C-alpha cells in the first residue's frame, strides 16, 4: 500500500474491507475453534496497521496478509502448546499436593449454609478467623476495632454457628480455643453486639 495519499485510516479501511473475509477464512480452515480464527484475523490486521507502509499493492496484498496470518497462527499454536503444558503440569502437581477433599464436601456445604444465615458482622469475624487464620488482635486491626471488642464478638459468632449447625464441631487447627466468654443472659447487651 505504497500509495496512501488518501490517508492512513482510509487506506487501512480499504485493506480491511477488501481482505478481511479471505484472512478470516484462511484462519478458520486452520484452527479448531472459530474464536481462535477471529483472534488470528484481528492480530493479522493489527500487524497490517502497524506496518501499513510495507503492505504491498495489488495482487501481492493477499499473499502478504496470508504470510502474516501464518506467523500469527504459529505464535497462537505455540502459546496454546505452552498453556496446555502448563495446565497439565499444574494438574499433576495439584494431584500430589492437594489431598482428595470429597469426603468434606457435605460438611462444607452445611457450614457454608449456616454461615450465610449469620449476620454480616458474625460472618466477617468468623471468615477472618477460620479462613484467613487471624487471631483476635489481627482481626481487630483488619476491622478497625479493639481486641476487647473482637474477642467476645468472635466467641458469640462461633456459638451462633455451632447452634445453627446443631452440634459442637471440633475447632479448626488454627483455633486458639474458646475465649471463656459465655453468651449473655442480658438481651440488651447482646443486641448491642448484633
């Protein structure tokens, strides 16, 4: 496209309109998924845009675009190969590193359902404690409260979760143990914490 006196944008539009279908067809015949062909075609025209001054005129235009599409396709296949190899390696490593947790699925579903029934405040302290492994002083830093406020809040949240589960589950391994606080018999105090 040595003659681009009509402007760079117009020259590219004309190139795209004249050859997009051919480049897309080239890609579609060489990939397994249509979305991959669309990626190859768009990357081909991105190269054409960047190198617009080097795109040949006339009958040489389409073969030049096919050459670009061929290189784009080769890069795409190398990338797919790397992604596939990485996925296979990660699956092998995870199979060794992560134990089969299928036996815990039902229990986790029960706990998850019970957690959803708790207040947002209870959920937050329990998630920070049980999921993130934080101690009450660390939870206090996260939520901007004092440890004096967090300890009883955590204790009450754990008690409410046990009540919802209808059992007294074993504490998780990062559980520092019960704080010694018992639920209050004074409803007006309990309401303040809720």
